[in-house]
C-alpha cells in the first residue's frame, strides 16, 4: 500500500514538473478614446474639423497567444499568434487577417539566440520603432509616427519570414530577417517571366548596444515590390510617388539615455522609393524627444520631428507632439495627447503639400492629405492591458 502511494506521488510530481516547463499565455490590449482633428477631408472632398471615436492610437488594440516549452539543455520552443482588431466596430485589422500582427514559431537556445519562422516584424520596427521614437516612448503612438509611416517604424510586418535574433552579449545584440517571395522564379522579388509586377520579398538587418543608462541601435530594411505584399505596404508619400515602386529601402540610427526619472532619445531615418521608371523619392526624418516621470503614476513627454522629401518633389514637415499619461495600475492608464504639424513645399503637379498627421495604421487621417498645410489633433484615451 505504501509503495502504491509513493509511486502515485512521484508520478503526480513528474506530471506537475512537465507542465511547469511549458506555458501558454493569453494576452492583449485595448486602446480606445475620442479624437479631434482640424482640417480633415470630408466625403465631399471639402475640408473641415472632426470629432471621432478612435481605436489603437497610443497602442494598437490586439489579443494574442504566446507559449514556450522547455526542451532541456537551454533549448526551448516558442510561438506567438497575435490578432489586431478595431474596438469601435469589432473588425480585424491588417487587411482582415486572423493573426495579422504576428504569427510565428521557433526555437531559442540560451546564450546563442532565437530562430523563428512566420509573419514577423522587421528589424527596423523591432529596434528603431520600439526604442527611439516618440511613438514608442509616450502615448502619442500612431499620431507621432512619421508621415504615413513610410520608414516602417510601426507597420513593417513581413510575410513568409525567417528571422534570427542573437542573445545579449555583454550589452550587444544583433539580428536579421529574410521574407520569401514564395513565387516560382522570383526568389529575389524579380518579376516573373512576361510580367512587370514583381513579387514582394524583404531582407532586414539590425544591431543595438546597451550600457547602463545608454542605448544605441541601427537597422536597415529593403522591401522589394512593397505594393505586392499582402497587406501591401504604403508607397504613397503625399501623392508624390507614382507608378510601381520597385524598392522601398529604409536605414535608421537611434539613441536613448535615461537619467533618474527622465529619458531622452533621438532618431534619424532615411527612406528611399525606387520606381520602375522616373525619379526616385527620398524621405529623411529627424526626431528628438524626452519624457519625465513626475510621480510613480504620472508622466509627461514632448517630441519634435522634422521631415523632408526630395527627388521627385520637395517638401518639409515640422511636427510637435505632447502627451500626458496617468497609470491607475500596471494594466490600466488614461492619457491626453496633442499634435501640431505644418507642411511646406509643392507636389509635382504644383499643388501645395498638405499636412498629414499619423501613420497609415490610423484611418482617421486620410493618406490623400487634409486639404491644409496646418493640422492640429487632440486625443483623450484609455488603455487596458490583460
């Protein structure tokens, strides 16, 4: 009898240990609120101000599953499935994909790094967008990202990708990604025989270094035929880019420094549109900002971005971002943000360049422009994580 009891206890302990080595977590975030914007285009083509329910401004609303399994000897398996959605109407984001934000599986070896397969973020988003921008460091979010997010700081999700991210080696880490075109005869994204539209392929490289309060990183991403991806990447820069874009290339460098309750950051990105024919367009963004924790719950941030386009046309954008955030807990916060942008310059057709706040992730701001060279946006929102 005693032997049976001992065997039962041992078996139960072994099962518990096995379960303890594996985990699956349900997680998510909902960001909702009300936004005001001046001089936005209406359905008849005119311009006026507008109030609107807004979803996913400070952070994109999402839910997901993540899991790990300990395989022994420092090796583990992992997966992430993440869905983006609009809390205002319940529709799926990212072109309606079930797991349009992320969907990957892989292996991680302690002291070496992680190899993953699936739909994943580029190194530009992982390093630059996640670490050195107002959009990542304050609740300004999508409203603070650069014009139409052309430099891929927030929306660079790559299909059919293999990605390696190294372990941390005394503060230094690096990574690379390759997204396959998955088209016969078009491994490098070249057009198939008899076609002028190539399939989309991507490669991306990045590295960063952290030492104490200081952090610096750099990344490069090349997307071949971005319009052929699903969902496609935006190749419209205030109506400046025309025709089929063969290459969308972005390089950026950013740095961050924390001292006590204050954090300062700076970022530069250079993005180049290479069309099949005609002049290319180059977009440069220079950003700086900081945030300060006034109390354990209350923080405030300021950011400034100067952007310019050259090549097929000339244009400039000056944008100021301000945000205040109050955290009721680690999971729930409320925020207030304000943005002002002024555009100057002319498009190739002679029209004045228009202000355009926010990334392409926000439908509130029309990619075709606002009808004005000045634009103001104000947002109050609540964000809950689970």
